[in-house]
C-alpha cells in the first residue's frame, strides 16, 4: 500500500491544506461572532441613552414643580428665546432648565424634549395642571425608547382645592319647614387618614408616598410598595388637612421589545381631608 510521508523534520506540524482549513474555520467562527459583539454594544449604548433620557425627564419634572403655578405653560409653536410670554419650550426660561433640546455634558448627541400642560378645568380658574415631559433621541442607538413622565401640580391660589386623587367627603345638608336652616357640619380638615393606591397594570416596580409640604420632605413608611391590578396598597395614619400635601410616585414598565420594558413614571399630588383612594392609569 502506498503511503504519503511528511517532509523530514516536519514532525506534527500542519500541512498547507490543513493550515488553510484551520484559517477558513477560524474566519467562519469570527464572522459568526461579529453580529453578537455588535448587538451587545448596541444594547449597552441603548441602555445608556435610556438612562440619560429618564434622568433628563425627571430633572425637568422636579424643576416644573418648583415654578409658580401661572408660569407652567407649553407652546410648541413658540420656541424662541427670551419671549415676552415665556413657556417651557423657551430655552432661556427658568434659567435654561427647559427648552426643546438637551445635550448631556461632554456628549455630542442632543436629546429632544417635549412638554404638554393640561389645565383642569380647561376654562376658568384651573384647580390643577397635568404636566407631561417626554425625552427622546434620534437613532442610533436603536431601538429608540422615549421616556414620558407625568405629574400633577395643584393651584395654591384655589381655596379648598381638592386633589383629583382624593375622594371628597360630602358636606351634610338639612332642611326645615320653619325657622332658619341649620348650619351644615363641615367635613373634618385635620386628622389621620388612609391613602389607598391602585394601578391598572401588573408591571409596577414601586410606589412611594412623600410628604411634600415640609422641608426636607418626609418619605412615609413603608418607603416603597408594589401594587397589582387586583391588590391595592395602603398607607395608614397619614396626617391630613388642607395645608398638608403628599407626592405619590408610581414607577412601572411599559412593554418595549420582547426582552425589556420601557421605564415610566407617574406622579400625583394628594391633599387628604379624609380617607382617599386613587388609581394610576398607565394606559395613556
């Protein structure tokens, strides 16, 4: 039988054919792994962009809550600086804290910022304003997950304003066939009450209640609770009164791609003059 022999001194080294096959296999493996590396880098970049968007939206929500009530306005058609009647789209308004764009320090990519302000009621003196801030970016990285945060700001000038989250107690009435009508007994304005929170989604990551009328603000215990669509959460023994306010924050996730959701946050200002309940609507 004829045998093929290696050149003298070749030992266990590769033949030219074996070397070419090895290089070819290595090239195929590398080509297969390149998309994985690109996907991982893209995902990390996307997560960084989402974090920046969430932080930017939260900073603007907090700054809006510190504004005088009558200055909280948004006009997307009027974005010039130093306007006679400034609004949140004015890049010079509020010391430059707002405006339609945001570029993080040391970064070259600009993020777009949108505002919406809804007065309730829509005509006459507003009892409160519902403010929405949306921060997004232009791909890459993709997919793009805009961050939307919503808060409610009460009008301090409206005497006895009732938070939209609280169920007001009825003021009793009485009639008489003779003589003056008796004076109605007013609802209690001070005391300790229970605040119950429900969320219309099961993807809740945490709900907190912070007393906001004192400095520094006080986080009510438990600091965080998680509600479900079937089981609400309650804070009991909260001091109540017309001058006492609480900021309720609901963090949840909205479906994004199949593997991760979009971080969202809703906030509600509550004034307790009795036991109250509120449902966060995450569908809007």
